[in-house]
C-alpha cells in the first residue's frame, strides 16, 4: 500500500481483497487488546468476530484501508468531513496555524482567531448572535441545557422519542436513542420528558400536564431532522408550530443542529426551511461546520447567553471553561471551512445533488414494498421493513445491505430505532460521478437484499 500513488480524491471504489482484509483484521485484534470495550459495539455490517476495516488515509470522498481497498465514503466521518477528507483549504489553514500558535489559554487569554471565529458565527446566527465554543456536539448540548436551566431555574426539558444528543452528562440524560445502560442513568426524576416526534399535537397534552406539576420543564430540545433515528424528516410546519407552542408555554426553544447545521440540508441551518416563526432561542452546532476539525458551538440570543454573567463565582473564575476552548487549530480550520460552507454556490450545489439523490433513491425503491427512503439535501436513509400491516423493522435485511455495500466499496452508516436503516451522509462536495457510482452500487445491494 505504501507504494501506491497519493490519493487524488476522484477515484472510484477498488476492492483488492474482500473486506475486512488480513491487515485490517490484525490491526483490529491488536487494538481491541489495549482499548476499552466501551467504544466497541456490535457492528451490523459484519458477522460477529469478522473484524472491521481500518482506515489508513482518505482524500475527498475516498477512503483507503490498511489492505489497499478503496471505498467511496457516504458517511463523511459521521457528517464532520463536510468538505471531504483532507479538504485543501482546511488543511492549509490548520498547517499554517500550527506554525503560528497551536494552543491557547482557555478562558484566561483569548487568541486572535477566537475573536474572528466568534464574529463569523455570530453573523451566521442572526438573532442568535452570542457564541460559546465547545469541543464536541455533546458538549454544546450540555452547554445549552445548563444555559436554559440558569435562565428558567428548571433542569427538566421536553425532548423527543428517537432523539440523539450525545453521550456525556446531561446530553446523555436527554438522549432517547440509543438507550443508555441502567447504571448510567441518574437517580431521581428523568431530566427529559420524551414525546413523539413530528406530531406536536400528539405529545403536547403530556407537556401541559407536566407544566402543571411540581417539576415542570424549562425548555424544549429538538433535532430539526432526526439523524441517528433514521433521518426522520418532520412535516414542513412542525418546527414553527413547536416553537410557537413552546414560547406560549414559557419554554425556551433549543435546536440540536450538530448534524444538520453547516449546509447539509441546503440552507446553512436546517431550521431556516421552516421560516422565521421557527427561529430558536439557542442552537447547538458542530460536526460539519469545521470541515473535518473538532469543534462545536452554542449560539444564542444575547439576553439568554448573558445569564452566565450572573453566575461568576466569588473567586472570579469563569463559570465555564475548557483547556481546549476555541482551540487555535480548530478555529483556523473552521474559518476556512465556513468560507465555502456559507457560500450561495455551495447551497445551490447541495440542493442540486440533493434532488439527484432523492430521485435516484425513489427509483431504487420503486416497486419494492418492503423498502422506503427519506432524504433532504445530502442527508438520506433507506429503511427496510417486514411484511404485514404493522410493517415491523427488518434489521437483518439492513445488515445484509450494509455488508454488500462494504464488499462493493461503499461506506454507509447503520441507524434506525429498529436497526433497520442504512443512513447516508455524503460529503457536501462529493463529485456527481462518485455519487452516481455509489448509488448504482446501493441499488445493486438493495436489489440483492430484496431477493
């Protein structure tokens, strides 16, 4: 593999040995001997004990594993590599910053790029013009929940069945999917009041009941499009209706746009598709806004974000701090990424390719009663269900399709509450030829799995 030429990023899949190959299997065995079991789930794309591919390098939408197999990546690193792997503009910015200033001093002394990035995100936030930085989406959600609790004096929130908000602290408490182990759930009343997604009327009676109770919620937290649950796209009126009801009930409105923000659905923020009435009070961003670097942020209305000033300890310490707060390398990469992500040209390109994706997915499932698709922009899912009036989830068929895709050189993400979804988060700049090639292989995998 070391003798192969550098990746250009425009290659098509090339499978030299059936994945996972011997080098990937060996590396996996070595890794599992020294790495904690928490990070190792049961991968539905492979048989138990079969190992997994180990990435060696990547460029654009092309990933190469240790065995020299090349794949088209329809995951873009869980949506984080929004401009493709090793994006030239991001890589140049990070390399230059590494030679200039590679570490700051958190809450004590800001650096120049922190100020520049804060102003850039403030401009993109509109009325949500105050910013706090974080390292991951989970941390941004945690910040939002803390901010809401400081404003309202209430720790509980309305959240949604199927919602995914991260795996640390309070973010884990409000996450519905995947469910956390019982020992990880705190004692006492649950922080989240989970109601059905998409239909505001269906769950709001429970919210009204909780508002009259002894421990009422202070905010509502929602993904504009549910990602891990299987790319669940609500009706166009959902967010505006939810925001209107929430504010009438005195609840703050928090959107988790860690997956959808940064132009994945077309507009820079997914909520913008729903009009001004849907504008939130707080917004969590992450993943794709950095173009591949690790960064997240909480954006909010100034009157809400400034509540932190009332909670400075007597010692004068900042009430929120982190060693890697607004890390200089991440700020440099994010500023470079935002120049492209916020452009009208990229939005038009995403919407154009999103239309192609929706059309091709529709053709793939046409005439197949046990397969359904959903998509918005460059965020899509293929769902497999069984026979009968209840149409139960069919995770076995989804696993078979994922294995077939891997074998043909396509990387996709398992998802869905029933484990029956193949999710697609391609790079926003994936070339049309590569997208077409990937969808052709997806069609073959679905056809084989349907037979």
